[in-house]
C-alpha cells in the first residue's frame, strides 16, 4: 500500500480531526486549545488554594494536588521533558 506523506495521520489525530487539514494548521489550533486549558488550570488551582486555606486541616486538597501534579508530570514528559516523571519515580 502506498501512502502520500502529507495525507498520513496517526490514529489519534484522525479521530480528533473532522476534516483533512494541513499539519501546521492543526498544530496551531491545538496549541491555542492547550494554552486555553493551561489558563483554565491556573484559575482552578488558584480557586483550589483559596478553598484549602479556608479548611487548612483537610487533607483532601493535598491529595487532589498529588494526583494533579502526577498528571502534569506526564504532560511535561509528553512534550519532551522527563525530569518530573523521573523525579517522582513514575513510569513513563
């Protein structure tokens, strides 16, 4: 089977792209989406910190951030920086 390089997409990209578009355009759109998510994460972290300050003895907040920091370590590794997963002893 022959494939034209510009038309080949991995399965993840294919499932999440409704129409064929240039890779640069797709990257640009996803970059904007990622930046929006990071902004929203920062906002939710600030709100989480306010709630924790109101209940300083509630270990649930620390537990929440333990899970979040692991997930963020995996995100960082997916972008080429394994330092956080390695520091946490996570498998990647």
